[in-house]
């Protein structure tokens, strides 16, 4: 194994032992938040630490085999056994090294989090709104296949089955790692129902994906919030609830506004709105600190122009193309039913390859 990699591995093992000692400290045990944080970190690196123990044992056994092979007095049978053992030990050692390389690739600490998904109709009028609705349904089906829960926070319908925008919480361990590649401009090409001449229409939908932020990670002063309540309403402004259950929360320092009227309970709406607010505030802060980093929300969604696209859904050709990895699938009908795995796996592999090159 390369010396630099081995040194990083040793550092990881040292950190594992350090965390083990800290978790036995009574002062840490009395701090639930710190205890949870350190326990999670230890759990994350434990596999690499255990592999180090096995690796060291293989090194010891390889040294013994090498000594036998270097001993001129060793019998023919013993020499043959040592050769076979050395080959097998080297194979197992190489397998461990490959596994460790994956551990040493920098991980996105947000991968395990739930997320806030925001879909907005871009260029293309009613057709963009319709596809925004279809894209949301695609994500709901994909989330369900992965065992994640989808909870709508805010939605502005077009009245013809589409959405001007829709915001949802997608909950489950690892949800962000599956959805983070969806951020950007999605282009759809198809013949609208209203198009009598059969001309293909191009429209866009923008998607933003924001990892959910824990309360302990961002402190929001209640004095910085303006909370308004109102009667929730359906499409076209029709009242569907005569109680003041809908909630609009404005974070005064940043101007971030979140509305939630999906639940009949004002408390539930307020809770969901606060979760979305925290994610948006952190995303806005990240954008402010480094506007050129592609992970911030502004660069995720761009302007919604047709030329800014990460993926194209071509209905006449039953084709979906992800332009970042050059993957083209001729099974659009399956993709629209939530079959995103092939595209997501290709994007993950591309990212892993890039990160491995840095190690």
C-alpha cells in the first residue's frame, strides 16, 4: 500500500482509539449531544479500524511465510505450503487495501441526512408546470422504493394538474446521498396535448436539493422570526380549512420565507416549516460564503433556461440522457416510474473516481 494512504489509515485507527477512550469519560457521557456526535463518528470509522487489525495480522503471517521460503533447510512440502499461503495472504491483503481506499475517500458528511426537495417550473409555461408535477411523482416513487418518507411542505398548483413550485421533506437515513445528484435544470421534450400540429415542445424544470439541518447545527433566535397564520386553501384560492392552521414563517435577518399548509394542525405545519427554514438558511449562508461553489442552491437551479440542463427527458424517443456522465437510456417510461438507479449509480461512480484520484 502507498505510504501516504497507510499513514492516513493509521491516523484513522488512532482516532478510533481516541474516540473509544472519550466515550468512557464520564464528562462526555453527561453531554447527550456530544455523546451522540462522538458515537456516530466512532461507528463510521470502526470498520476501517477493524480492517487494520486484520491487515496487521496478514503482514505478520506473510513475514513468517517469507522466512520459511528464505530458509534453505525447509523441506519441499513445507516450502510448497509456504508458497501457497503467501499467494493467498497477498490476495487477502490486496482485498483489504481496496476496501480501505473506499474508506479513505472523503465522504460528504451530509450524505446520511434527510433532505428538502424543491421543484419549480422553469421556461415553457403550462407544460413546464405539468412536468414539475410528473417529476415530483417520479421522486415520490423513487423515494418509496428506497424506503424513504415523503412529506409535502408547500405547493402552488397550476390548476391543470401541474405545479408552479412544490417543496417536500424526504426523510430517511442516506436520503440525501440518493437525491443530491438531482439538483439542476431538467429539460423535457414532448408534444403537448394542446399542440394540434404535433410539434415537439421544450420546457424546463429546476430542482434544488438541500440536506436537512439539525437544530443543534443552526441556532435560530425566536426574535428573528415573524410567524403568520391563515386559513389553508386549495387550488384557485378555494378555502379548504376554516381554522388558522396554515403557517408562514419569515426569518427577518435573511428574508427567507417558508409556508406550510399541508397539515390540518397548526403545530405540525409550524414544525415542518421550521425544518425547511433551517435548511434554506444554511444553504443561503453557504451561498453567501462561497457563491462559486457548484453545490450551493443558486448554481444548482441556474436560471431555468433551456441551455442549462443536467438531464433531458425526450418522450417521442422514449429516451432520457444525463449530460454529466453521458448516460442515455431508452426506457423513459420506467424512469418516470421511479427507476433512477442506473443513472444515480453512474453519477456516484463518477464522483468516486474523481475523489479516488485525489487520495
